[in-house]
C-alpha cells in the first residue's frame, strides 16, 4: 500500500472551521424557524433570544478565524472600494443592535454623512463585529462607533463606558506582543493589510475621551 501524502494541518483546520461555520449557520436557521412559531411565556422567549445571539457571535468568530488564516498565510486578496462610511457604520449598528438590546445597552454611531473612504468592506465588517462584541462584554450602558479622517488615515473608533483597557508602565505599543487576545491580533493584521502611499494600517487602544471607557482605534491609510 502506498504511503499517504502528508497534508498541511493548516488546510485541515481551515476546512474544519468552514464546516463548523456552516453547521452553526444551519442551527441558526432552525432556531429562527422555531422562534417564529414559538408562543410560550416571555421568559422562554428570552432564553431563545440569548441562544440565538450566542450562535450569531460564534458564527462571526468562525468567519474571523477564516479571515485570520488567510491573512496570516498571505492567502487573502484585499478588495478595496470607495464607500460611504456612515452607511457602513449604520450597517454595523443594525447587525448588532439586537445583541446590544439583549444586554440593555445602547449602540449607535457618529459620522459625517458625506465622508467617503477606501477600505475592504468584508474584512472591516468582521473587525468591527469583533470589536463591538468585545465592547458588549464590558460596557455599562453605551457603545459608540465613529469615523473620521485624521492625518491621511480613515480612523474607526469603537468606544464604550466600561472600565477601559488596563495599563502598566511597561506596556508596549505593539499589541501583538502584549497578550491582548486573538481579536486584537486579527484587527492588527486586517489593518496592516491596508497600505497606501507608503503608509500601512495599524490599531491603537486608549481611553475613550467621551465615554471614559475603552477606545479601540483602527487606522486605514487613504
């Protein structure tokens, strides 16, 4: 019998993630069907909503992992378009408003309606979802998304009124070395994938100047 060829473990992992994402999507569809037919007490309805939100977050995480695999292996082709930024932010708020409502949090955005910028919409949608889900964990009452042009960069900011990022005296600027989790690693790679006129994207975390909690800024060169 011939010896089996070695298979790249990363390909197996990517395939497994894709299949898991499809399975979660199927569960979401079945749950939505059940939800539309459910006529029980509100307490049970709330539980169904919580399960649905959990599945949505898990599905988004699988999408993030697939993008992360492609970014880390140089297998992602950036697709940038000139987009209306306020419309993009409105889409992010609409997609996650139910998750915010389930936690009794307000989620809104602030942006000049005339602002146009170039970026990969699919990739930044996944980055924003990851950042918003993180803010949902720590915010007390409010999360605000905003965007503006600063020094040749389109800057997305996700701000909340939670406890904020922890700071230490020896904290490094490079968050990849700072054990801040896979979400920030994904955001950093996604920002870095955007390059223009010799400038490369990056992320920065700080204190929110308005809400006094955490602020994650994503810089996309224009």
